[in-house]
C-alpha cells in the first residue's frame, strides 16, 4: 500500500511558513527559501543567547570599573581585593550598587582597601 503524505507535508510546510511571518521577500512565502531562513535564524538565535550573556557581563565589568576608578582602584585590583577579603558579591550585584547605590559601593571599596 502506497503512503501519501499530503496532510502531514502540508502541516509541516505551514509550520515553517507561520514561523517566518515578518521575514522579507521569498523568505516568508516560498517554502524552500523559508526553510533555509528558518534554520539559519535558529542558528543565530542559539549563538546569540550565549553572546547576550557575554555582553551583559562586559557591561557589569565596565560599570564596576568606572565606579572603582572614582575610588582610585582599577577593576582588576578591586576584584582581587574582594576575593582576598572574602567578600562574596557577584558582578551583577556590584554593578547595581555602583549605579543605583553609590554610597554603599563606596563603603564596600573602603572596607576592601
């Protein structure tokens, strides 16, 4: 008995075309181009989820460095002194303190010095 895949194939194609809503040109309407675009978009989104984490961490480091330099310390020396004094604050928290609560950050720097 021969298997005809009309229903399943149409469902598969509709899924891809629905996902590509908003793409430009044939990438949204022609199945072959849409499938290529869908695969490539998936690769980019996977890669950029990792890049996003890197960029956020870089932003935290820049903010901490800026606030530490106002207290005559470089970023690397500040982090080293934090570890030596066993202060367990991560970069995210330090960055928020440096931006929003300047006095608290300054007290941490004085404690570390």
